[in-house]
C-alpha cells in the first residue's frame, strides 16, 4: 500500500480528485503548525478531538464546540509566545466553550473561551484554588503570556 495515495488520508470521504496525491512540501522543512512550539501540535490535536467528540448530554449540558469557538481557541493558542510550556489539557465547558489549562506543580493557568460574545477568561490557580481571574479582550493576550511565563519561570 502506498502512503502517497488519497486512500491513506485520514478522512477518505473528504478527499477530492483535485487535491494533490503527493505533498509538495519537503519533509525536511519545519511544519508550520508547530512553529517551534512542541506543545502546540498536541494542543491542536486535543482541540479537534473536542470538536469531534462533543455531544449534548440531556440534563447536564451542551458540550458541542462550534466552529467559531474553535477558531477563537485556535487564536488563543497561536497567541502564546513561549516555546517551552507543558502540554495543555483541553476540555469542553457546558454551553459549547473550551477550557485550556497549563499546569506546573501546584500552579495552573486556565483560559476559558466562551461561545458567541462570551469572551475569554483567564484564571490563576494554586492548589486548585482560584487566586486571580480576569477577562481578556479579543486581542489582549499579554496578561496570559505573562502568567504563562511566570508559571514556568521564564
């Protein structure tokens, strides 16, 4: 079996004949998605899994992630400037939001992306106790980057 054919694609039903069967990028080039941040590929994989596995739980909540919320969460992840961070854990929030958590020992930084006009929340935790919470604007990611730097001692 050749891995260069459309049959080896992860989503065979989404492959169209117009797509090239062989990747045109050299395997020696650095992947653009990872962008020198090893944790970023893991985060995006988790984010896509959240969208695929989200479901409506009657009596509990709606854990389906919308495309808009997914895009905002992707922008939040791409806005992180630091290369060496622990892999974040991602989970869905009731109502279709996404929570991204970086942990280091007893310290944690949580970013909550709420659907629609819900906004983006930043929370700092020590031993699972909330120590500080702020709301971030659409392109106001400097406080998040500072807290992540503090988390890993940069």
